[in-house]
């Protein structure tokens, strides 16, 4: 049997290895590493490493879309904490659980858990945590269609992040990330409230910050950066795409296409197939409005090709009816029906295999 000191050393090595694997997007390897760490932490009753392993495993499961496993791990963190505990770790666990519920479109549950996180951050107090949670609550409000509430929450978060950035000698990169997220969420709320010019103003502010962050991303030693560079580039593409959507709503189709194409370049580099499919579809709509029929059909079919590769059953209810309407638009209704039926069979087969 190994000594306690050697097991503690092993825990430290496993933690360092897992963090390094995460920084390199080696999710499966990192999952295996943190599971080993969890087993040793349980054996040695090392609470700190136990909680850390659970948190990392929960986050990895979330990234892999293993949502049940993610929630199971994150809720264990809350159970391990003393009843009176009001730690940052527990508050973060509440927020992370909310994020999982948001991903599964259980927005009321997400709202409930994030509200508990906010309560803890206020009591600690932890101003960064308060700002992060207010912004995330705004994101959830946007999903729920409560856009005025989203504006109020995100504006409060924005004040916090801008105040922090104004009081530090050097620009705090992590707070800049949060500031950009708040600006983006405000832009979304303004857009849904039919105020496109206000939406553009906030999206452009978010874009400016995110592009600066992209230029700050190191080519090497990524673990020294406060956030994964791939995530920062992806968020930049997200804002570019949203700006395109706003211009499309203002009937400025060519400008919309230009922003969509800028976002597409980033998604291609990151190999984000689902986001690529959505933007290809948006360009198809814009081309159709411009009466560029052949281009429109090409982009719609390209979107479908990408979507078919993703093979995500969660998307079928939203996407397949649209594919059928595209075929009808181009007088290809018979082909569209056949395609729709074929893909429905494919999804049924996939779901049978999964269950």
C-alpha cells in the first residue's frame, strides 16, 4: 500500500497533468486523468482534491455534452460542502449546474440555480462572482424571452466589470472577457426588443473587445492565458454572426453576408460544424432575398451537408422542417420529402442505438 505522502504527490501530478490536457483540448484524456485523481482523493479523504476532481469532471462532461454525468458530479460538490458553507467553489457549482440546464433548454431550472449562486456571491462577498452571475442570469432571461429583465441584469454586470477594469493598473483580460459577454447579451436583448441600432452599438463594442482579446491570445503556452483561446475566437465569431443577423433584419443583406462570412472563417478554423451550418443557412436566406437563386441553393445545400455530418438528434425538430421548406422554395418538393423521410429514418436509427 502506498504511503499517504506518495499518494498526495500523485494527486498533485495528476492535477497538473489534467489541467495541461484541458488547455490542449484533450478532453477524453483529461477526463481519464481526473477520474484517477478522484479515486485517490476519495481513498485518502483529500476533500480539496475530491472537490476539484468532481468540478473538472463535471465541466468535461458538459463539454462532451454528457449532461447527466455533468450534473451528477456538480451536485456532489454541493453535497460535500457543509450546510453553512458559502464558498466560491459552491457558488461556481451552482452556476455550472445552471449552464448545463441551459444547454438542455431547462431554463427555469437554470434560473433557479444561478439565483442561488448570486445569493452566495453577494454574501461572501465576491464582486467578480456577482458580475459573472448577473451576466449569466441575463443570458438565461434572454432564452426565456424576458428581455427587459435581461437588460437590467446585464447592465448591472457591465457596470461591475467596467469598474474593475478602471481600477486596475493593467487591463484585466479576464474581466474584459466578461465585459464583452455582457455587451453581447445586452445586444441580444436590444435586438429582440426590435431596437436594431442599439443592438448594433452594443454588439460592436463587444466585437472590439473580443478582437483585441484574439490579438492577445498567445500562440504557445495557452495555459497562461485566462481563457481558452479557441473559446475567445468562437465568441468573436458569435458576435460577428449576430451583427450579420441584425443587418439582415434591417434589410441590409450584403453587409449581413459580409459579417456571416467573417464568422464562417473562424468557425472553419475551429472546426465548429454546427455553427458553420447555421451561418451557411443564413447566407442562403440573404442570397435568396437578393434573388441570387443558384447561390442561395448552394449555401442551403452546404448547410444541409454540414448538418448531416453533425447528426445531432436534438437539432432535428428545428432544422428538418426548414430543410423541407428550402426544397419547396426551389420547386424541389418531391426531393425534399424524400430527403426529410430519409433523415427521419436516420435519426430514428441513431436514437435506437443510443437507447
